[in-house]
């Protein structure tokens, strides 16, 4: 996600207390989950997402949202850590 794609006023899951990184790798890929149970598949099972999609997940109507602080700053730091992480794994 580019810097200009971040929109203030949106509820980004990445900035929510309930958005957690799963401790185990699945096929070498980091995954994230919503510990409030808001991400579901059609048949009701829990849905998890690839870590690098974290910047695109938002839910403007989520009553379970618990923000981790100022969104723009938090997202900026997260983006930086993802970029550092992907450059470490690509070498
Ligand atoms: S509780 Fe809501 S805002 Fe927080 S991670 Fe889950 S879906 Fe996203």
C-alpha cells in the first residue's frame, strides 16, 4: 500500500488491538487473525489473512475496534517494519 492510499477516518484492522500475528508459519507465510472473531468464511469458520494484506483490511462498522493509538503514525511504523521484514527475507 502506498503512503497516499492511507485514508484518515477509516478503521484499519492493522491499528486494532484484536489484529494479531499468528505465531506459526503456514507454507512459509505469516498470517494474521482477528481475536474478536470478526473475520469469517461463508460457512462460519474463522478466516485468516496473509500478513502482507494487513494494510488493506478495514472495517468502518466494527464495534469491537480498539485502536492502538494514532492511526497514521501506527500504520507508517507498521509499513516500515513490513518493508524491512520483506527486504530481509528476499536477500
Ligand atoms: S475487531 Fe474489528 S477492527 Fe479489530 S481487527 Fe477485528 S474486524 Fe478489525
